[in-house]
């Protein structure tokens, strides 16, 4: 790239400004920047969709394998550049998995005898072997992301661009993708450009880090150690993600608890922090929450002592008993898409005023359960109660008064042609006075950093900005409960922290929050309770930190420990007490009074969730 600039049609400011960059075969470059900095725009410039398909003003030069993208047809560039987008649905064309992977090969006139072996190997590489006849629209979000990766790999491109490839994947699925990236890196056959926020899992394969500033230009292009050491404070101000081990070292250094170079990989952190640990922790048991327990497969009730009770021996109750009415409750719930059963005799209640996390592997039915809670779907069997009343007996408007729902894919809930009208839509439908609509809309736009896009079309926003818009449309209505499906997906560090802190403040003010998430650090830091949904039923219910002490449950839910928990394990420390930066600070200096926003005190036994 030489002096690349691009401004989208209808936008006043350029998305990219005078970008010059080289990436060689065998090299892995990590591209960082805040939400809206131009990372995805740069990716589209690499495969020629900009300027061929996306309207706007393009200047400068982009050469891929010696071909100028501005003058080379997109179909020729597709053989050299493969892109895995943030939103996998945006690139699907066919009905079934097999047809989708074969589609690109067929368009490139690949000999018929080569198509099946290439498609089969690509599906095997991403863990979708056996899914060939599955309909694309029946895949979970994570499975769709794997399919997009398989379709790109089948074309055998020279340049691979990964635009948040693990965004919709459960943590173990993300590890599988990172393993594949390492395999590609070892082959040295591709130039890899990676846009990713799970940095602790990817830094070991990165050769260079390129950071885009808030004006669409390059802030720094250097080795990882140099970038995070010399530019760490600036990256923090920009809201750019950094490795958690690096952030921990920087925080400990500021407290004079650590001296030395800042680690950027987990292995490096293990070596750097080993002298800080005078002796391993004694064997630890899960935090004493009073209600955490694993549940066997099949229907169960629950006792307040945490022991499973055989089905039918006594009615299900919340743990421990609470006078609060559940905000939402599922009783003996089952649901199927056609002949495909998703949920089986599931019972789960979220108590009013709780902050709970719903976790589980891709395809477990988490989004389906959220849609049943909000009345978007109706159960095959069983009952959904909202504030003690059956959901099927309440109108959508009445349910919306109680529950705000943020979809996994923001675009699925957009209705208006401007950002401002999208935020104001629900208030207007509710019949709020115009002055109140204007005031609350302005407040929401400012709170979520969307004021400057007020007149823009929602579909022209970056994915992170779309996510903030979808959250703003829900929060502006001030519902008693919020259900958020992957709330931090697509967000930069600053906006993710601001959103989660805002949710914690709402929780402290008495609102109920249910976060469906694969972000284990979010669960560890913010959630009081966690429920594991796997195999169509609830496998675990209890304090979030109890979950991280159970390797069997983590494996069943395809979860992993947060990066700092993995660091603790490698240092033979109690992981459930060292999951976050704040945990580590407190463990190394007990005098540090760390405020853990959004988390309950240790030993707090008020009911959070019930089965």
C-alpha cells in the first residue's frame, strides 16, 4: 500500500488517510485500532471491494501479488486475497454448507474433480466436517464464522485477512481457529493480516503490530514488544485492546510490584512473574457462594444446600429462597426448529435485580432461549413467565416494557434510515412526548459515542458502532431487564469497558441484566451468577467464580479460563482468585482495596438464578 486514502460516500471525513504498508509472504501482521478507525475498510481495500463495489473516494495504490487492486477485477483478486468478515452472513450465497464452500471454487472454474477434496479439507480444518448438508441459516453464529473461514481457505489464496475471525466463536472454538492460524503461519505460504481483540491468544504468532489512529492513519508499525511498551498509554487513550498480561504488568509496575520488560505473550508472562510468586497457593475450593452446583443431564430440581435432587422428588425452587419475583422464568421449556430439538425440559429463572451470565458452546441454544424469554419465539412445550405472567398472554409492547433485548447481530433489529431515528423509534412508538424523545435520544447518542453519526444510515456504521447503536436503542427505553447477546462483540476496549460499567451501574440501581457471552473475562469481572447451557439443558448454576474452578464444566461448555486465570494455573496458583487484573493486584498487595465493579462480595448468598 502506498498513500492509501478512502472516504465513504456521504461521509465528511476519510476512513483511511495516507496509509502506507507492506506485508510479506510468511509474515503475520496484527492490525489494531479503536472501533471505526478503518480496520475493516483497509481489509476491503486489499481484495478490491474498495473501490470496485463500495462507493466512495479512493486514492493511492494497493498492490497484491503485483496486481493493482484498483484496476484488477474482483474475481481475479479473489484468487489471491481471502477475507473472513466480522459478519459471516454478509458473504454467504448458498443454502447448504457444502454448496457455500464449493461456490467460490465453481466460480473460479476449478476442475470438478478437485472441488470436493478441497471443500472437504477446508471443512475438516475448521471443525465442520459432517455439516456438509446442514442449511447455512440453521447454523449458530459461531458455526457460520467457521464456514466463512472454510470458504476462504478452499480458494488457496496468497493473502488471508482475518477480520475478527473469532468474534462469534465460543472460547474453545476460538482456540481452534488460533491453532489453525499458527498452522498457516508455520507453512509460510500466506501473508496474514489479522484484526482481533483476543490478543493474549494470538500474540505468539504475530511478527508486527500496526495501529491505526483516530484519523485513519498509521500511528505505529513495529514489533509487538515495542508497540505495547512505548505506546501503551496512547493505546489506552485510543481505546485499543492490549494483551491482558501486558496490562497486568503495567499496573503492577505502577504499584512498584513488578520491574522488568512488559510481557506480550502468556509464556513470557509466566517467566516474568514467576519471581513474584514466593510459593504456590494451597489447594483451593470454589468460592463459598452458597448456591453454586453442577447439574446432571436430565431434569433436576434444586435444594438450597446446593445438592442435586432427583426429578420429581420436590418442586424446583430458587437458591436460596428469595422473596423477589423472577424477572424471567422458564419452566420445563422445550423448543425445536422443525425436527431439530434445541432445548429440552429446561427450567431457569433470573431473579429481579440480578447480573447473570448465560454461557455455553456455539449452537447450545442460548440465543433461542433469549428469544423465548422475550416472546420472539414460542415454546414447543413448557412455560415462559415475565414478571410472574405468562409471556404468551402479553403483547409485544407489554413485554418490551419489561425486557430490552439486544440481538447478536445488530442489523437484525434496525428499522430506521438514520442513527438518530433508530434510537428514537421505541420512544415514539411508546408515545413519549416529543421533548422527552429528543432529550433521551440526545443523551443516548452522547453516552454511546454516536452523536456525530446522528444523520448517518445505521448500515454505514462500523460493526462496533452498530453494536453500540443496538445497545442504545434498548437502553433508551429504560426497561426493568436487559438481555444482551454478546454485548462486547465488535467493541474496542474503551467502549466495551464503558458499556459494561454502564450495565453494572444499572444493576446497582436495581435493573436486571442477563448477558449471553463467550467473553470469559466479562463473566469473571461483572457477573454475580452464571448458568451453563449445554446439550439443550442447564448443566451448571451458581456463582460465576465457582464455574472457573471446574475444569469439567469449562470443557463441557467449550469455555476456557480467562488469560490471567491461565497465567495463574501455569504458576500453580488458585485460578478462581486470579481471573482479572484487580484480582492479581489484591493477591500481590492485600492492602490494595480494589473496587470490582458489578461483582458481589465474596460469600454473598442472595438468590441470583434458579432452576
